[in-house]
C-alpha cells in the first residue's frame, strides 16, 4: 500500500491538535494550597478515571470562593480544609475513550466543618459506578458517622 505524504502531515497535525484540546479540557484551576492542620482524609479507590476534588468555602450568604483543586489517585491523602466557613467540596470525575466517548460526573457537598473534629471522604469509581460518602470521625477516632453533605437550607436552589 502506498501512502501519499501530502495527506499524512495534515492528519498528524490535526491529531496533535486534538490531543492538545483534550488535555486542556482536563485541566483545572489553581492547585489547592494544602497548609495547616489536616482535618480531612480522602480515601480514593479509582479505576481508569481522572478525578479532582475542588475545594471551596461557602459563606452564610451562600457566596462561594474557590480555593483550588487536588487531583486524586487511588490511595489516601490528608488535606487541611479551612473551618471558618462551610466547606463546599466538588468531586469531578472525567473519563474519555476513543471508542466510547467522554463521560463526566460531578458530586457536590457542603460540610459545616468544626475546628476540633476530623472528617473522611470515601470516593470510588469501579465498574462505571460512582460513590462519594462523607463522614465525621467520633472523638475516639474509632467510629464514624455518615454526613448528608446537603447544601444549607438557605443556599439550596441557588
């Protein structure tokens, strides 16, 4: 089979451009500055998916300030989340395949974090099933109770 070189170069350039567009679509804003007392443990079990945790603060007036994002990989990560305001966390899952296309899913939750408490966030993606579950550790650090993660009533629907 003979390939005409005049068609190979444009095809290669278009392919390279497509890859750059896909990579830029996966980028997030600023990296979260993880400084201070660690009060949130994220336990992630992720299969073949790109996942980010967006960290925001929500005021009592429902104003949201973006603080940054953390790329999640399978494993455990400890984060320092500010406790002055309600923590508004966004878990963003993204996958793409040449054959199946792209898939995006967001899970948003609000946690009124207390300075003296510890929290956990279990995040998983397996067999096309997403799971996000927030918990508060009890003072003995042995047990934990599941949190609703629901938006504050005054902010619901905004």
